[in-house]
C-alpha cells in the first residue's frame, strides 16, 4: 500500500518542539519558553532563558539564501555591539547595495503604515542628514521611492498569498486601501 501525505505550504512550528529539536543545539542556558513573537515572511520567536532572552528566526524556504542570512547576522552583531543598549531601528528587507534614498523611503513608508508621528519621520531624515547630507535630487526622489516600496510590498503580499496570507485576504477592500495609500503618497513631502 502506498503511503500518502499532504503537502504543506506554510506551517508554524510549536515553541516547545523548537526547544527540543533546534535550541538544544545552541550554547545557551536551558530555555524556559519559546513563543511565536511575529509571524510573517519569516517567523520570529522569543526564547526566554533564566539569564537572557534570545530571538530565533525560522526563514521561509526560498525567501533568503544562506549568504543573505549570514550577512544579516553579521550586520545584526555589528549593530548590537555598536548600540550598547541604545534603541536601534533597522530593516534588512533590502539590505545591500542600492540608492540610499530608497532606504530612507522604506523607513518613511513603514512609518506611515504604522502611523508613526510626522515629527519622528522628520527627525529621522534630519538625523540621517547630520551623518550624510542628502542631495536635492535624493530628497526629491524619496516620494517616488516610497511609491516603489509600496508597490514592492503589495507584490510581496500578492506573491505570498498562497504561502502566508489566506486567499480571502485579497478583497476589493484590500486593493482599494492599498491604492488609496499609494495615491496619498503623492502628497508626501520630505524635510
């Protein structure tokens, strides 16, 4: 008799199972708990031990290759060493070579989606300029790059539809709200 199985598109590993099968291979204190912290293209877990907390990330197959993951870990280690317990904001979605104005646009786009106050957004751009002055062309390109980031995110959502987001997520209302935000980016100005 042939054994049948059901293919899995996306699953969420149980925290207790991760303690027994994955975390036991890391040189950390005995985990007291492992909880799903954030679900997305990659699933992030909060691992609690007696002396320290850790983050465990489970990457979706084909979203990042080993070289990209190693690079992300290297940059994370550098940033944590530099920050010395100061809050640090960073986004590795498109970490690599590219236009700096696009990196700023990605932050501003995310801050709009999360309803972060305009004062914080402006302070971010001002702070960036104290380290590296943006040219007039770069400043003028930020709203265009914000639109590109928005369209890119819509594409990721649509592409991940079968693997992460349920089909019912993509309604006329979903598309209308994304297009409304895209149109609203026409009014976005940077400092």
